[in-house]
């Protein structure tokens, strides 16, 4: 599992990366009430705003951590957005991406570094 | 000195922190926006049992004098003279343009009036009253906390400490002795639920709060849930939904102006902005505050421009409050639209992140109110 400074996590699975927001990010957002997911097949670039998460507090943009193609999205969370609060780093995953450039991974944090990052 | 250092704290600040509240700046105070329960559960708990809110940041003011009710009528469009002893009513300070300087609660407590005004406006309100009500003594109460206990279990909970509270009806006020000093009660609130607002001496505020929180029915509730509760109840947030450039008629607050202050009434006019406000009562206003129900799950938040169609270039209105309603399980908003788009059922579009999302003008409250009449 790798973590970004944007409070996303990535986990490699069968040649694609599963992406979600961290437990810490979910706690900061508060109760999530709405998620707008990208479309499967979308080609995205690193740092594109590809998801909007609305919590009881505000709307937050989620950036793509990598260049690539969206291969799957977690459709059930659109109807049950609180899954993101309940299991941010498990069932609350957001999308899967097949990347054309895995080099940013080298700059992402491991769990220990992320824990330090969030203090 | 940072902005953080300028923020005031209520007497219950340490208790909020102890309870795990997340504190945020609000109207010049550091206030709890949520507790560990979270906004959604706090909201639902208030609707299902009882929620306790610290609203000590609000202004508590006593007006004394020869005839404080008649004096106050010079700066509010309400009938204060007709307000019976032991009763409270909703009021508005208006400006010369007919706009709203603040909304407030006015209580008749026999030989004086007791007012509760918004935190963000209280300094201006007090200066305004001192300037305009020269025959009155304007006494600012700064040694009392103000709590709101709201929800269907509020009566049961409060009556354990103050049995007489059970005998009060919606908008009754009372002064009573208790184990927590002299309490000033009103059966009112700002959530759409039955409940009370309780002014308690600072020296007893923490003990009183702890006594309520020790009860199974009662949870502490932050500003986040207070906002979604009042919005579901169709109630205005001063500064968002009403302000110096919105009139009572535009704001759909006609019910708050009694007949006797309107054209043809015995004490018609005689308050700031009366010409415009009374003319709007006769002829209507060009825009109106309405309820709005967006399609789908995405909240349509304050500032969202509203359009009559997908293609229209000029907005016909704007959202002033918007959130997700935990009890109605859907997003809800209120805002102003031109009068020709204000009819319930009118289909409009809100510009959310560059996309026109369908939204329908809807009746308020969004969630039925449960006042004890």
C-alpha cells in the first residue's frame, strides 16, 4: 500500500492500481453524502480532478494519482457513500486505474511515512 | 497576534474539548462544529431523542423602561404591545431600505422584555437599540450561558431537573429557581423540534450541562447538525438566507409581521423601511425565498446560480443555503428566485461545477415540525 500527500492510497492488484482516500482523509471530511465517480474507460492524467466527494461539510475534489485509464469504479458507493467513512481503505475504494507511467509511485509514501506525514 | 487569538470562547469551551468536539471559528467564537458522533448521527439523534446545543455565543439582552414594548415597535415590524406576559415571538430589526439587520426572539417577562439576538450581529444590535431606544435601558447579559435542548425527549429530560418545564407550551417563557440557580426558560428552538432554550448563570452552566448530558436521551450536538436541522425545518440562517438586502416579504417571512403593523392596522408603519415593506405586502416583491429540492444526491450549496432552463444565460436566482438532509435522506436548499419562478413545482437548474442540475421549487419545511402547541 502506498500513500500520497493528497491523502489517497494505492494498492496494486492484477496489474492495475486500486485507489481510495485514506482513513485519515475520511475522518477529516466527515460523513460523506455524495460521490461523483468517473466513467470506466476515461483516460486521465496525474492531478486531474476526477472525483467529487461531498460530505456534510463541503465538496472535495479527488485528484488522479497517476496517468492512465480508469478500468473499474466502485459503483455501489454512489448509493451508499457512507461506506467511505466506514471502510475508507477497504470497501470504500473509489476506482481502479491502469497506468502508463508508474514512476510517481517511487515518490509516494509507505504506511510509516504517511503516519508521520499526518502527524 | 493571529486571528485564532481573537476568537472568544463560551464558558463551556473546556467541556466541548473534553467531549471531543472539533472546534471551528463561528461569528467570532470558537464553537463546536461536531462531536465524535458526527454531523449525520447528531442530526438524527436530535430528531429521535434530544440534542443539547451550546448557543452561549448568542446575545442576551434585557430592555427596561417606561414602556419597552412600545419603544421596541419603533425598530421592529412586529406587534410587541400585544405580546402577552410569559410569551415570546419571532422578530426582525429592519433598516431604512426594508432589509433585515437581524432576526431575534422577543419575550415579554412582565416588567421588561428579554431578547435573544444572533452572535454575529449582537454588537451592532446593541448599538442600534441604544441609539434608537433612548427611553429604554439596554442591559446586556454577559454572565449567563445559553443552551438549547431539542427533540422529542427534551421535555422528559429537562423536567427531571426542572419539573415545571413540562407545563410550558411552544413559545412560553418562564423564570424559575432550580438547583442550578435562576433559570430563564423558553419552549422554543431552531431545529423544528419541540424543545427549550435555557439561560443558566455562568457559575452553574457546566454542572447543568453535565446533568443533562448524563441522561441517556441527551447527546451534545454541534453547529454542523444545527445547520442541517434548521434547514430541514425551513428556518433562515441570518447572513445566508436573510440580511440587510432582503426584505421580510422577499424572505417569505410575512407570517412574522402582525396585521396591526400593516396598512390599515391600528399601529401600522412606524418602523424602519415601512414604506417598502408595507408596499410589498400590498403589491408583492420581485423575488422570493423558496425551498429547493435538487434531483439526485449532490447537495446544491450556497452561491449556486439558478437558471430557468439548461440553455438560459442569465440566472433567475441563487441558492443561499444548501446541505444534505439526514432525516429526509436527500439534498435540500433554499434560495431566492424571481417571482415568476417561485411557484411550488417549478423546475429549475442549478449550476453545480459547470453542469446544470435539475432542481424543483418545493414547499417548506422539508421535514415536518413538531412544536408543542
